[in-house]
C-alpha cells in the first residue's frame, strides 16, 4: 500500500506527515476522521498514513526490538520462539514475518500462524485453517478470536516437534 500511496492519494507518505504535523491531533481516530472526511482518503490508506505518522505500526519499529520486548522477563520461552521462527520462515520464500507489539504474525496471502508469548511459562501458537476439527493438541483459537481458528499451547521447546511442523505446513498450504 505504501508504494501506491502517492498514486492513490496524490501525496507521498512524507507529504502526508507534513500535512498532519501542522494539525493538533492527539488520537488515531482524529487523524482518521480528518483524512477520510477532509481529504477524501479511503479507510485503508487513511489508516496506513495515521499509523505511519504516529509510528505505531510494526514497520516503524525495529523487528528485533519488538521480539526482544515480547520475551522480556520470559527469556525461558525464547528457544520455543526461535525454533518456530526457524521452521516457519524456512517454509518458502513467500513467508512474510511481521513482528508486532505482542506477537509475531506469519503470512502468505493471509496470516496462517501467530506466535504469542501469552504468559511467563507459555507460548500460544495460533494457526488458521479453512476447515479443521478441534482435536488433540489443536485446541479452539482461545485468545486469538477470529485471527486464528486453532491454537497449540507450548511450554517447552521439545513440543516443537514433527506433529507441530505438520500442523504449521498444513496451515501454510491452505493460506496459498
């Protein structure tokens, strides 16, 4: 979207930042209302501009810093994340890794996996399937709501095993 911003809105991101810098907005919603109402920007582009202006999106922060903050005081979980990251990002060249404040999203054409350190002792791996029953380690999505259809709770790196890799591969395949 950022590459098409100038063509779709008539201004570059830097130009939009300059416009917004001259306003007294303190909230995301105020920026959105201005861009949509006063400037005629569509919701998607208005949201992109607002996030970039406020530097609140994952792309505005260093990915390594975002992940490091997720595992602050949860260092015991980092080996689980590292094993998942290595496998998932190694699936294919089209896997996009998108760290956010609380989790790391893995996407193809859509998100197919989400790794979140949910407690000091557990990582929740969210997976998105088109049509798969909840069974065994594949629980209902739990804290992920509609972002994922299933989750697997992980408390030890030994649980990152062949069965889990099969689940991840299946979710990846369905996302294509």
